[in-house]
C-alpha cells in the first residue's frame, strides 16, 4: 500500500526535527515520519550555503539514495574514523584533514606491523566539536539514511530533546516493514535506553 504523502520538502507546513537521536527506535520513527512527509526529506545534495547554515548541533537529515541520488553524504567537515555504537556509526569532528590523514597512515602501519585494529587516538579532536551519528536501513530494496549532529554539551545540558518530546511523531506507528528492514546488531527490545550521554562520547 502506498504511503500517504504530504507535499514535498519545500512545503512551509512541514517542520524539521531538531534534537537528539538516542535510540534505534528514535531513528526509525524519524525515518518513517520523513517517508510520510511529516518531516522534510533531503532530495538533493546540499549546496555550500546550505551546509554552512544547516550543519549544526541538533540537525537531523533523512534521505533515500533512490530519491536523492546521494550515495555518499558529505558536508565538508573533517571526521575521525567511524566507531560502532549499537546500530549506529559514530564520528567525531577533528581539527583538520592533515591530522586525520596522518592518523590513518599511522593506523595502517600499526595494523600491518602489530596486527592491531586501527585507532584514531592521534587525531586532534576539535574542542566542543560536532559528533555525527548515522544509521542506514533498507526498505523495499532502497537504502534510507539518517544523519544527525550534536555536541556533548548540548545533549548533557538537555538543550536537545528526543523525538519522544514531539506528540505528532509519537503518534506515528512504525510499520513492521521498517522494523524488519535491516539485520540490526541489537534488536530494538534489547537496545539500551540511555538516560545520559553514552560512554562512547
């Protein structure tokens, strides 16, 4: 059955979600809301002006590869190597790309000589820099991505609220096709419900 759709992402009555994506259920609820048109979807790659104004703590973006044509999300910032946290990938903002390249080269050498896993301990993290949290689910053969940005301070201070604070989002039922769309590392019923900022931060 086709989803009931609201108008396109440019509609003025479609309010974006601004806050913190804590759990997989939070992410799936936002993805479903975007699919139905209750939240804006990214339908094309952001231009430079949009990146500068929109990439900030609390920003959340949802897009499908099929609709947007975006196969790799970029915003021009420098990031550490990814780390797994539950069903998400986590990236930390670093000061510049040269330190990132140096860290990657050092990690590759260490990995070859010592057989250890690559680490990003040599990368200089940007003070109060952004954290990027991403998740991907496959729906009807199409990859849907959620990208969220936040800072530790904004989450710990309570300035960023979860989707549970939005009655309109909580009224949406997550369909079974979305719940079964990916082989999550951690099933939703077993996923830890964080009450504070997770330890990976």
